[in-house]
C-alpha cells in the first residue's frame, strides 16, 4: 500500500518535471528583457523550493510512521534461531536442522568487516539477504517453502578470497 502510494507520487513528480522541461524548451527561442526574466525566474525558483520542501516533509512524515517495521510473524508461531557469523573468508552457521514451512530467524553478525549475507535457492535465485556487520546483530526472518540445498554467499567485497566465502544450508521436507 505504502509502496504503491510512493510509486504514484514519483510518477506524478516525474511527469511534472518533464512538463517543466518541455515548457522551457518551447519558450527557449523567445526574446525577452533580461531583468524581467530574472525576476520571474527567482519567483519560480522560490516557489519550487517551498513545494519541494513540503513534498519531502510529507514523504518523510508518511514513511517514518512505518518504522520500525512490524514483526509480521504471528506470535503463536515459534521460530528456529540460526546464528550466522561472517569472518574473512568463511561463514559459521550454528543452529538446528531447518524444515520447510517452519519460520527461521537468522541472527547475522561479523567478527571483522562488513559482509553481505545472501541466501540463494537451489536454482541460484536470491531468496533473502541482509548485512553482516561487526558489533551489530541483524535479524532476518524467513520461512523456506521448498526443500533443498540453499547457498549462503557473501555479497560485499571483503578481501582477496571473497569469491570463496560460501556455505550451504540444507532444508529438509516437512
């Protein structure tokens, strides 16, 4: 809902900017007194500035109300907790076996530098991702919908052996 509203506002603003460019291009060949054009341009610039301030303030107020994002998992559902720690150049994954349909909370951190924690399905399509940062715990909630070997890849260049920073998770059928 919020994304649809933001998309609509973006399309309207893009159309307005395009209209202004077309209006300026249409009048570019006309001759006019320089001082009159300058006064008019300053008035237009001030109006556009205040319109932009109002739009940004409204967008900020609208989007900040949605933070922090609510936990959409029903409280009665228990989650499996998996700790994932990135360190140059390996992942340490600690937790129980994963089962299709059971909610999982990945608690992701790093011991050294930033890493990107990307989960790919067996067809190598990205399922979810978050950042692994030293001194910070990111929580990624996911419910696997199909069994198989899921791949964990680092998405953030972390040094010379970054391309080998990968491991697998096995998700078993229900």
